[in-house]
C-alpha cells in the first residue's frame, strides 16, 4: 500500500488538465453527478449484486441564512482503500474507465467549489482505516492527508464540497430539490433501469428519496383510457 504522507502530487499537471476541462455554470449539477457516480461505483464494489439493496447514499445541502454553503455526499461503499486512492491520484484512471467513467469527474469539483474534503473508511487486513484529506488546485492537490486505524468508523466515504464559486452558487439558489432530483434521474436513467440504491436528498427540513421518487414518477406503468 501507499505510505502515509501529508501531501501527494497527481501523475500529471492538474492545473493544465483543469484549464482544458470546461464546465459552464449551466452544467452546475455535473460535479454532484460525478460524486454520485463515484458513490455508486464504490457501493457496487463493496456489495456486488446486492448493491441496490444494501447501498445507501445521502446528499445534504447545507445552508446558512438561506445561502448554500456546502454539499455533503455520504455513502457506505468500499472506501478509498490503497488501490482506489492510488487511482484517485491518477488523472486518467484505468479503474474508472473499466467502470464506464471518464476518470475526470473529480476535477469538475475543483471548477465549482473552492474547498473540498474527503473522509473515507476502508478495510485492510480485517482492520478499519480512516483516511482524510483536502483536495484543491495546487502543485500537490492532495494535502492535509492522514491515515489512521479506527475500529469505530463506518466503512464508506464522505465528500464535503464547500465554498461554491459565485456563478455556480447562483444556479443552485434558483433550483428546487425536486428539480435536482428530476435532473439526477434523467442523468442516471440507464443505470437506474438496472436498479437504484437508496439515495436520499436533504435540504433543511425537506427530504426526497430518489428510489421512491423514481419508482413512483418514472418506472411505474401508465394506463391510458
């Protein structure tokens, strides 16, 4: 496995890569979709064919005085073990390509958010390890990295996307939770035909379960008279 060090470089020039990676504010949900995609892959890797029964993803929009401050995506997937963390550090990851991803998704986070933190628990040799780090557009993009044994941590990953850039913040401010849910379903419609894990959106006192919403609004039979 990788040794535990406080900072890591990517395998190629991240700044150049991000400069070539366009994301308009109209695509403001793409970073969230990429986070959801990562969570689904991690759940599939942990639970295999039972991923739709055992998988849980929670997306919480955290506001202060009605201003969106942070989006927190939590899953009970396999976690950023040594192999997946090594994959995270590679700008073109064979692992993500095998899963059908572009492997560029996490870079979209850097275009929409200024502050990104990842906390992930995984199992290595029957012991639970907790990995934490920040991710940002700098020479060593992974920093404040720590890796410790923690037998009390729940296996899975928490992604905290904070401090939205202004043009993306404005898009979120004008969007309802239901609209985000509908866009999420349309983006993942092919995946969802095969099955949907529990995906819960939370925005203050509002909650929306994507699985229930999808089963009710999209996949139920319609009868025409």
